[in-house]
C-alpha cells in the first residue's frame, strides 16, 4: 500500500524556525518508496513557496490558504476559491471591538496587510494591492491578535455573527483565518487526490484548530504540543513529522 502524506507547516513541519534534516531525510525516504508528500497550510502560496525553496522540501503538491488554493506538482493552479467583496468588507465592521494587530486579505498568492493600534491605522503594506484584492474578491481574510485566546474568541464571534454568510473562521495560533464556507484543509486534500486519481491512503498531520477538518476526515496524527482540541480528532499524537512517517512505514 502507498500513501499520500499531507502535513501542516507552522508548528508541525516547521518548528523552532526550522525544518530539521531528520524530517527532510524521512520525507525523501518516504517518497522513494512510491509515496506522495505535500503541504497543506494556512499560508498564502507566495509565503509557503519561499519556505519550500529555503529548506528544499520535496513536495508533490501544495495547498495554501486552508484549502483555498491547490497547486499540482508542477506548480499549476487546479483550484481556487474566493469570498465576495461584500463579505470581506463586512469583516472590517467588527474590528473596533477587538485589539487587532493587523488584518489582511489574500488572493491566494499574496497577503496585503493593514496594521492597527486601537482604532487607528498605523501602517499599510501594499495598500493598492489590498484594494485590488478586495475588489476582485479575496481568497482569504486574516487577522492577527495579541494572544491565541483572543483569536479563538474572535473566530467564534465571527462564526456566530456571520452564520448565514458564505464564510467560516478558524483560530490558528494567534491568527484568525477566514475563508469560504465549505472550503477547508480536508477539501483541499480531496481536490488533489481527485486530480491525480490517487487510490492511496491519505494521512494528515497538524497542530491547530484549522487542521481539525483534515485530522477528522483522514487517518491522522496530532502534534503532541498542539492545541487540546486536536486530540479527540487525531488517531495518534507524535512529536515530529518524522515520527509520524515512521509510524506509517510500520503499517506496511
């Protein structure tokens, strides 16, 4: 039996500002056995691609924006989702209620940010791109909070206030990730599996709330240092991606 192994990036594959040689070697060996390996992250494509290049991570596909953008092994886009401009603009209406460090919009490939201090805008990165992305309908909307508990509270609040809108919010460490309802890490993985017509068993690994859809849908590993909420969805807890790959290899 062969496998499709899908890893979250931050806090899972990437820990303490590195992807270790041990993990990279385990991925290379895993792929040599005829298995597939890919990354599924909340980051936009430009951001995660820089990480892939930096650490020379051997990937067969990349899923960004929590399933909002899916690229095949050649870097070709096979899926993208957008939320309407009206909904994205509506998100800004609740900003005054919370201490948000910055908020931003992504077209799936880039992220344009606006920084705040209280109710005041203190700095804008790529303000023109922000307007363009908002006008065209962003793939995702993001907010950085002071602490993880603030992100959890805001994500829950958004899901309550906009339950009838076509969006869903996830807490992701101290961030809030907002995307199109019905699009998540699990659907992103299914998109790439269907695209390649793979019949392999899918294995997923992650550490945070935005990973729960894929941990729940597929055979999965949760990072032992991850949030408590992943524990009831993951089949096993491990310390590293290399440990998870070793466990999968033992099942053959």
